[in-house]
């Protein structure tokens, strides 16, 4: 497990963070199809928080895209690097997510975020932000539609409907299991929306959520529990070592 500090120059205010989004948004690439589903590697990233201890843990889990078997995994833990502000969550997550990705012993291939890309109020969610900073092909698969609207995609697996900001399509609501609530897919960087949908279906042979998300979620939660135990243990040790007062 890697311990991560807040990067030098990391935004500290909402105004600074929005300025960074404005600067980086123009670098997003949306006209590449990206790797084909079922080929190479596909990597899930996810994070878990303990706000009481000011901790965030990230996990990166690499799967063989053809078999969905785990190839490699890595975790990183750090201090929360930005306050909770809707629309700016990437600034809380990216330092530890990047550290986990950098610890992987193999190329990650296409990266799947538990979150949003273009489907973001400023059109620059975590998947886009992470893709621009790393140069990797990245897309997002979210559990809810955030502030966007969508019509009924139909009950059958594989059916989809536009995810809309007014009349603008920012993603798709995709049914991954018959009759089960859809997931919400959006392009991030260097992966087309159609290809992101195909990847999502390839990653959901048994469950609503992609295997990448399921495995990364379990791993980052475990890393967070271990880190929290270490912090609590260190605090107890420091307390017992205090000199008695007279």
C-alpha cells in the first residue's frame, strides 16, 4: 500500500479547482474509439473515505478483458486532498487514484471509473480529468444519473436511452440486467460513447455493475479499513507513551 500526500500546487479553493477544470477540459479527446472490448486489459478504479480520520483509499484492479480474471491490483491511501463540493469530487480522489495506477506492474489498458466523464455539470468529471492527466483511455459508469434526465431504455439487457442535459446527450442509461435499474455510462477521454457501452456490457455478465467496479470497490474498502486500524493503533500507542503529568 502506498501513502500519498497532497500534490504541490493542488487546488485549495473552489475557484482554483474550477479554473483547473476550465484549463484541462479543452484537452479531452472524444473522437477516438478506444480499445476494443474483450481485448487486452481493463482496469477498474474506485475510492473509499473515512472523513472522521481524514483518509481516502484508492484501488486499481486490472482484469483480463477476455476472461475478467484479475491480473494485478494496487492500492494507495492518503489524506483527503479537497473538501466535499458537488462537481469537484475529482479533486478529492485523483491523487490517490493516480498513485494506485502508478503502482500497477502492468499497463492498465482502458480504465473504468465509478463515476462520470462528460456527464458532469461542467462536462469534466473524474473519468475525463483522470484521462487527461494520465493520457489513458477512460470512461465512467455511474450508479445514478446525477442531475441529468433519461427516458425508459426498455427492460431488456443491452437497451439504452440518452442521458440528457436539456437537449444535449452527455451519456446513456444502459440496462445491464433485464428489468434492473440501468447504469449511466459517459465517455471520459480517448473512448467513444458507443465503445464505452460495449465495454460495459462485456463487463456485466452476471451483475448490474461492471466487474471492474465491483472488485475495485471491495479492494479500496479493505485498504481503508487497514489504514484506519493503523491510524487508530498509532493514536493509542502515542497516548500510552505520553509521560505522566504531575
